[in-house]
């Protein structure tokens, strides 16, 4: 007598577990994708560089001390120097970003 009852309860539990897992899988597939890696800034350069763009180029905050700005400039320039296969345009933008954050801006824009 107990055997058919246990079998029925087992089948009902398996059906409920299957139903729950199907619903959970559908909810998982329906959620929006999330970025698993760091998202980089998408977009080009502004015609006239501002402090925000300069900080994005060097990978620092706008209120970073001068020594950290110089350190970040060196790190980015080593990776993008024209003598090491980097772009002259990017090198000029990196230098412009450093000058702007250090307060040594000229009245003219980038060389490019």
C-alpha cells in the first residue's frame, strides 16, 4: 500500500522539480546580458580636449595629484610611443592630456 504512494509522491516531486528548472532556465535566458569585462570608453576625441577626456586617456581621475599624472603618462606613453610602433596621433593626444591635467596647456590644440 505504501509503495504506490511513495512512487506517486516521487513522480510528483520530479515533475515539480522539472517544472521549476524549466522556468528558472527561461528566466536566466531572458535576462539582459551583463558585461563580464571592464567596459572601455566608446567614442572618439573631442575637438578641444577637456579635463574629463584627459583623465580618461591617462586612466586617472580628474583630481589626481601631479606625480600620479606623470606616472600614468609615462605608463601610457611606453605602450604607445611612436618609436615603439605607436601612433604619432595618439602620442600627441597623450601629451596633450598630461599637459592639460598639469595645467601647462597652450592656446593651440593638438598638432593633428
